[in-house]
């Protein structure tokens, strides 16, 4: 049986109050296992990005619990949550979130250095993963010297560097051409095959085809899911209807 890396237990997220209240997620329960890549699909406003920000500890649920490797994120203080994000969770944002004053290699190495890894070792790891995403020769360029697609690849390299157990990707191929996008999905797939758990938010069925399981959200609820016939996906999450 594969280990559960991410678990959502009856998670709801409400924004605002009164007539302006919006229920972004409604009692969602799900599990993602080591070695598994799960794609999340649904129309705009269905709760996909909210699910990802809660899974990454960037926001907290209004009710329910989010667990990453048995750590209930809502019970951790800010310091412990930040450490868990640096060491365990890799997050690919739609808007890159690169630090302008740092080179590509420095952006990728930063989480490793913040966690105490020596600069030389952190840079070596950064250069290795930048080569994997096709940017080895641009490692010393700053974000404003890179195209949007190149910046996205730096952001993806930062998310997967080191031994991250959970990789969360919000439309990671949006700024990339088809061929480069396929390369990135291949990298995400390889990381999951090596033992990480991955969650991929996408609108594209051809991208979701890289996943072991596809979860469909509508109006903040899981309404359906389909699963590829892969031997390493032994268990399904609970489905909230």
C-alpha cells in the first residue's frame, strides 16, 4: 500500500460574509499517495486553485483539516508551516513568483539554502534541475532577462529541486509552447514515479492524461473522478457528491 502524502478531511473554505460570502470549497475529502500524480479539472471558479493553496499551506481552511505527511497544517505555527513548505512541498505558481534580484540558479537554490544546505551544494542541485528543464546555459540570468516561458521553467525547477514529497502545480504549462510543456509534464511524471505525490491543476485533457487519476470539481465539490489503469495507484480518495 502506498503512503498517503496529502489528505483533505471535510475541508471547506469560505471567503467573505453575509451577501458577499463565497464558498470556494465545500466539505472536500481526498487523499493523494506517494508515487501518484492527480490532475484536478473543472470550470473557472470551481475551487481548483483554492484546493491547491490549502494543500500548500498558503491558506487555511474555514473548517476541516489538511494533512501533509500526517502534519495537520492548520495546527502548525507560521515558522513550522514555512519549514514544511521549504523541505516537503514544491509549489508552481501561475505567476512564477521569482525574486527579481536573484539569478535563475539562485532562485532555485534559495529553498535549499534557507533550510541550511551549503551554498555550493544548493547551487549544484539547482544547476542539475535547471538542466532538466532545458535552462542549464541560462542559470546566471536574472528573471527580467528571461522570456515568460523560461521564467516558468525556473519556477518549476524551484518546485522540484531536492527531495520534495509533494509537488503542487497550478497550470504549469500555461506560458510554454507545446513541446516544452510536454517536457515539463514528463518531469513531473518522473518525480512522481520516483516517489513524490503530485497535484496538477489543468484545463487541458491532454495534460491530465499524464496523471494516474483525474478529479473533477464543480461549485467547490468533487463531483466525479476517473482513474488510469496503473498498478501503483492502489487506493482512491473519498468522493464528496
